[in-house]
C-alpha cells in the first residue's frame, strides 16, 4: 500500500500553513509548548512517542497533522487513528465533523453497509481521519481496504495499552505492531498520558518504532498543590476530610475511594456530617444512575462526587478545584491520572492524599492474591489433590471452600487466579462443570510449563510491587512531591511554583523562621501541650504507638507503663486531662500534619512539619477547648478545661431505608446483650447511638470512638459485636 514519505518537506509548527490550519480548522491562535515540540517531529516525518498528561492537547498533534496532509502543505493521505473506546471515538469524530473536517469511525456496532461506505471513502482519500478500535486491525476486509489506502500517519492513542507493564494493558493492542508492518510501516505517532520510562521504551519496541523521537512534557502542572496527610485510621481520614471540605466550601471537587463500599460510606459521611451535596459513582450503579451523576457533575449541577476509579475516562470538567484520595491507588500513574483531573483550567487547585500504612498492606495483599507465588500455588495444588475422588486422578472442588481452607493461604479471589495458573502450568486440567463444583484431572505438580508460568507470575508480581513502591515512596516522602511525580514520568522539574507541595511549604517556613526561639514558658497553654507532645515523641528512644503515648502523658498505671516510662519527664504531664482528651490532641496533631504513623508496628513519629515546629517552638493551633470536630479552630489558652475529643456527630442522623435493617439488627442485639449482662438496654447504647452506627457504618474501633456517645470502655466491651453486625450488613 502506498505510504507517504515526508523526507523532503520542510513544514514546521511555525510555518504559515501550520498556523493557518490551526486557526481555520480548530480556531486556536497558538500551539501549546508540548504540541510544538511534538509537531516538530511529526511534521518532520519522524515516528514519535508523545507522553503528555490528560488535557495537554495530545489529539491536536495528529489532528492538525491530518488536515495538513491535503496535498499542498503535505502529501495527500489518510490518518488512521487507533483508539480503545468506541464512545470516545464517537465524541472525537463528532467534534471533527462539526469543524468541517472529513472524519469517520468504523466499528462493529455499525451496519455492514455503513462500514463499507467508510472503507470506500478511505480508499478514495476523501476522509482525513479514520478512527478504529485495535480489534479492527484483525479484520481481513478492513486490512484489504487499507492496502488500497494512502496512509499518511498512523496514530496510536492511549498507547500505554500496548505495554504489559502499563497500567491498562489490552492484548488487542499487540496487533498494532503487526498490522503496522503489513501496512508498510507508515509514519507513526503513539500518544499516552501515563507511561514511565520503562513503559515508554516498551511501547516503542512493541510498535516497532524503537528509534522514535520521544516528547515527554507537561507533567509539571504548576497550578496543582500536592499534600499528603498521615491518617492511620478511618476516623483520622474523616477528620481531615471534614476539615478540608470546610476549607474548600462551595468548590467543585472529586473524592476518590478504593471500593464501592467506601464510595457509599464516604458519600454518607460527606452528606450527613460535612453537609455537602454529593453523589457516589461506582461500577455497582446502573448505567442510568452513572450517566446521571456524570452529567450532573459535568454540567455543574453537582459539585462533589465520591468515586471509584470507574469515574475517569472522559471526565472533562475544567474547574475541579481539588481531588482527594481516601487511600492510595496501586500505582503513581493511576494516582496522577486521577489527581490530575484537578485544575484543568490552570487555576490553583489541590491534590490531597490521605495515607494509611494499612492501605499499603491491603494493596500488597491484593497483588499477592492476583499473582500467587510458587509456595501458595503448591499449597493450592495439594489442597485440590486432597479432594480427589476415590484416590483417582480426578478432583471435585468448591472454590469458596478452598478459600476458607486454612492450609491454603489464598482467599477465594486468589484461589480462582491460582487454579487458572495451575491449569496453564499443566498441573490441572479442567472438565466441563456439573453444578456449582469444579472438576479437574490432576497432572502432577511438576507440570510441563511450571517454570515458564511461575517466572511470568514472579515478574508481574515484582512489577506490581515496584509500582506500589513508588506510590508509597511518594506518600512517605518529606522532600518535594512534585519532583517525585514529574520525575517518575521521565520529565525534570524546570519550574517550581511558589505554591508547590506540603514538603516545600515546610522548607519555606524553615527559611523564614525567626532566629529567636521563644522560651517554652512563654508559649500559650495550647502550644505548650502541642510542643510537649511533639517533644516526647522526639525524645523517646524507641518509637511507640498512639496508646502508649497517651498513657505516658496521662501517667497511666496500665500494664507496664509506669515501670517503663515512670522516670520520663513527660510521664503524667497531662494528668489533669482524661485519656480521651489527650488522644484528641494527638489526633489533631496528626490531622494537621505534625505527626505521622508508620512502620511495622504503626508507631508515631514527627513529620518534617512537626520537627520544625518543635525546633522553633512554633505556635501550634491545637484546640484544647473541645469539642474537636475539625482538629483546628480557635485555639484557647484555657488549656485546663476538659475537652471532649468527639469528632463526628450524627445527632440528627436520619435513617435512610438502606440503614434501617442494620439499625433493627443492632437493637435486637442490644436486647440480647442487655439481658445477658443483666443491665437495662440504654446502658448498652442509646437509640441515638445505634442510629449513628447504622448511618456511619464504622469499620474500625477508631471509627466507633469517633461517634458521640461511645468511649473507649464501650468500644472494649461491645466494639467487636457491633463491628461484626456492621460488616454483616454490608
Ligand atoms: P488530551 O488528549 O491530551 O487529554 P485533548 O486533546 O482532549 O487533550 O485536549 C484538551 C483540551 O485542550 C481540549 O478542549 C482542546 O480543545 C484544548 N486544546 C488543545 N490544544 C489547544 C491549543 N493549542 N489552544 C487552546 N486549546 C487547546
């Protein structure tokens, strides 16, 4: 098939013809910096890989090149665009047609006659752009039509789907390299918003353009401010989120959560406690509900959405002022992709991550379940073998039962993956299933393909853990977060905005800190408490967890606290407060970013901000006057007053029909428990408290403590029962 050669053209992004086409077809006065760089190569006829973030304007790179292939500026020819989503394709084609640019898509949902018509126009050269999904490149009819088409440019959109190491690998994309060969290697431009340097070279190698020019730019988004807060428990996350929303009243934003369940519970929290209008978005909703939420958000009728990663592709609202992540995603690519939906209009916006080390453990668990290692697979194989019928080579198994077998270290998800791998290894062969059980014939653990399969799993597992490692490194970092993010994609930070990230803000404070450090005694009471608490954390030779910290400060006699810490100058220093109050101070300092929690034993440590505050004895806006719903607020000097460390009030909590069954279940449990303990029911919990539990669905002891009317003692006595009931109702 004829392929256009541009060897002797001299068109550049600066040429009058380029500028005229930009204005005439797209109505833009100028190209953006990244587009100029990309078009220099593309108009110069070179294969090019363009890595620019979402919203940077990647489509224009090939669309402008396409209209310039008009037989005058550049030789005539069609630009073939490979794109993964039919819906997005349709939007693009509609937009191009509206501009008067001859463009069309071919996909399997079109009638055969319409497909034939587009292919004819493609052959005739009357179309400038033709959009197809990668599967189309396997169709003989389409490939035949291509053979008679002059292809000026092959554009591969969402090119990270080519790479097995990318976060959204699609096997169909592997067909592109082959098809490109058969097309006679037309000039190719591959575009993606997310690709690390490893993925970048993988894309080029797979497409057969290893020599391609690479343009990696635009990841530095100066209008975004990056912030991470250590939030070990859900209660901490709620507190920080509540504060944050208070500071960003009336602003449009997105809150990303990891699961549907959290999408629902965080939505309830935001609506009932933070009093913001909000909707949840996740894959469990009907199509109708999903598009309703998306449309409301896009048109501005709704300003806040709590979403799983199902909310993403195609979300194009420019004035999103913040993106909060309730927990870490599994890679930094995914994080930046989602966080980067803030501030597309270039106005100042914030990306806040609520980081809990346990979220990391959860992610690791998922990785290990999805990529079970040799040991786990061997255990699983033996468990299947134990189910063999009458010592034959045939086994009958129940996947869920295996997931509960204590000799297998995989849960049902992992068991399913593991069985698939054992099949690929040749250790098991699956028969047609009769009924709910699976039937296998046993081929022996030493299956022929064992090594190959295990190596593949090991590689994927390592890759996933590495990916997660970068995400965690970002979250735990105390130096510039922008550098980590931008550098991750292979770009250097050339311009560091004044408002960069929380780590840089601490550095700036350090530089501006007055030389004179006030004497401790001159500090107001609330600052003395804060600085004292920070000082204790700093001085302890071995890090301790939150409970020990509180016990030391209140001079508790529990366990061996006195024996171990009785001589510590801080032992009992805050003895005139209740443990709950001191716990509240600790939580505020955590929420404000002075403390963090981490390590194997979830110990408490100072952040850079905490170290700086301690060193300069800064005023810390600790609220010692309670109640402390927000962890901020007017600091009072009357530190001796008792404070409540309550955080979440559901006093008006209205039960939705969804919550009613749980409320009833809780009441029933209360009756039984009260009878068993021979106390009146209200001594267990009041109705108001049960209602609050039903509405807020606590998942941890911390969550329970955050509710009004529940103290440490109640948690110790009833916590387990209550949490079990909540889980059962989920
Ligand atoms: P990407 O594919 O990189 O996510 P798009 O191609 O969808 O980005 O472009 C994002 C937005 O920027 C679109 O609304 C587009 O019209 C606009 N845009 C692209 N290039 C320019 C330009 N040179 N000048 C002004 N607006 C532009």
